[in-house]
């Protein structure tokens, strides 16, 4: 039962984080609709939230990796490198103005 319930919860919830009030409302619904004790409901919710967090972290890592691949493939310059080069150009321009 928990497995089906968990899948339904995660599918319905998606990437949305629950506020404290929404969490309490959801916990109340779990207890009412699935005859879960408060302890079981809290355990289920904690597990689901932990899995959501892990999923978000994995998704973020995957997105960062893919963006980096695209940036490297296209030949874009990282922001830090751009800023460093811009600073050097400004310094050289300043030297030329002063000479």
C-alpha cells in the first residue's frame, strides 16, 4: 500500500515544496483516507520529502552537467574568465590614456 501511495504522492506533488500548513493538511488527509497513524503519516511524509530533495539535487546536477557540455561545445567563455579579461582590457586602456 505504501508503495502505491508514495508513487501517487510523488507524481501529484511534482517539484513543489510543501509549506508547513500544506504539510499538515496533507498529513491529515493521509491519516483520514488511508487510516494511517500519525507516526506512519509523518514517516511516509519524511521519506517522500527526502526522496524529493534527492531528486531535485540529481536534476540540478544533471542540468549543470548538460549546460557545461553545451557551453564547452559552443565555445562560450565562463563568466569569471570574461570578467578577468574585461578587467585586463580596462587596465590596458587606462595605461594607454595615461601615456
